[in-house]
C-alpha cells in the first residue's frame, strides 16, 4: 500500500492506494505502518480531483476506488455514491435505499467507517 499526505483547503488529507485503486482518503496526516509514503500518479490525480471538487469545479469523481468493508457497509457506501452533488440524504433515506428501512443506526455506523471520505460522500 502506498500513501501520501497533502495540505488542502480543509486541512491535511492522506490518500492511500492499493492494487491500482484508491483505498482511503483520511482527514489529517496519517502514517501507515507497513505502507510506503510515495506520491503515485493515481494518488496525485486523486488530490487534483478532490481539490477541484472542493473548489466547486468538479461534481463527480473519475477514479478507481476499492473500499474495504463488510457486505452491509459496501451496500451503504454504494448507496452514498448515488447522492447527487449538492444534495443530502438522511440515514433513514439510505437505509430505505438498501432495503433495510429500520437499519438507520447501522447506516450511521457504516457511514462513520467510510474509508474513502469525500470521494464517497
């Protein structure tokens, strides 16, 4: 796994890459034990697209991503990717969208564990 930290308009972001896909976007400067701190072309493209998004120039991302989580978390994160730019959804809305209308607290927990913040809103 490779990672690199950048200072953005919202503070430091650490972007991780594994197997030719973005695997993490974390807030702050994060050191990954066992990882290699290296600015790869994909990581560089990711920070460019995130910067454009934060400036309001970009509305969606064109990056390969590979989040890692439970099957339930993956359903939640896939649903989050469908939220249009500038719109919001409640945990209840997301729970209903994945066919688990009473799982809104679990949706909140899955959202809290989203490994690719910003790109997966």
